[in-house]
C-alpha cells in the first residue's frame, strides 16, 4: 500500500494560496462574461414559454375553425331539410300534416339562426385569438433577436478566453489534488460565502485582506510562523502573511 504524503502547514498554506490565485483568475474570466450566461438562459426560457403560448393559441384557432365549419355544415343540412319539407308540403293530404311540416321548417330556421349566431360569436373570438397570435409571434421575433445578439457577445468572450480558461481549470483541478479534503471543503465553503470568491487572503497593513478587520500583532506573528492554519475571527477567511502570498505566482 502506497504511503500517503503528509504536508507541512506551510505546504498546505502554499497549496491554498496557489488554488486561490488560480480560482481568482477563473473568476476574472467569469466577470468578463458578466450577466450574459444568465441573460441567455432567461431569454431561452422566455422564448420557450412564448412558443408554448403561440402553439396553444394556434390549437385554439384550429378548434374555433372546426367549430365554425361544423356550424356551416349544420346550416347546409337545415337548408336541405327545408327544401325537402317545402317539397313535401305541396303533397300533404290534410292540415295536420301541413302544420307538422311547417313546424319542422320553423325548427330548421331557428337552428340556422342559432348556428349563424354561433358563427358570428366564434368569428369574434377568432379575431381576438389571431391578434393574440400576432402579438406572440412579434414577441418571439423580438426576443430571438435579442437572444442571438447576446449569444454572439457571449460566444465572442468565450472564444477569446477559451484557451486561458481551459489552462486555469486544469491548474485548479491539479492544485485541488494536493490539498487535504477537509481543508478543501472549508476553502470551498468560505469561497461560496463571498461574492468575490476570496477564501485565502493576506494580512495587509495589519488587517485582514478580505474584511479589513484589524489583526493583533500577536496573531500576525503566529500567521508568519506557518505553524497552523489561522482564520479571521471576523469573516472566517484563511489568513496568510503577505510575503508568502506574494512569493507564489500563477502564470
């Protein structure tokens, strides 16, 4: 079984400083992208929603169209029945049969008027849905134009920084392998707590490089000795002395 390498506190601190500097380089690239990735995702979601709305309106228009067509067919059927009844009325044998035929004709005329009213109402509904469809299509077209523009901006930034980003991501992965799991967990936890992503900061001008809270001289002396990992009592960031921090470069 291979022996697990033990790192001194100073080596651990060096590893953390190196990782912090690498991750800060990656953060700078993300800052260049700005809000574009989020804006692109939001626009894509919005366009998906608008397309769903457009499809729903189109389905509703198709339904109204079928409804109108059905009512028109009903009118044709009523007209055919009226002609049939009018033809029959010329051959009736008594007044009872005549009255019955007249009632049927009257009933079909009422059915036609009701169907015509339904068609009129449906056409009004159709006009509203056509307007809503046009609005949805215009919104989709506008949003797609904005999306394509923002995608172009983002793609340009990605292309310009792709090589550098890959380089630092590999360095970050390699640096993480050299750090104790528990220490790495703490580093990531602290890093997520602050918008600037700083987990490891130097003591500068007698203060924490993260929150600028004053660090007592005795504490500073302990930090310079590299005998243990020391955190800021105010913000919880890992503190290192400025000389050690400046001695580590990331290219």
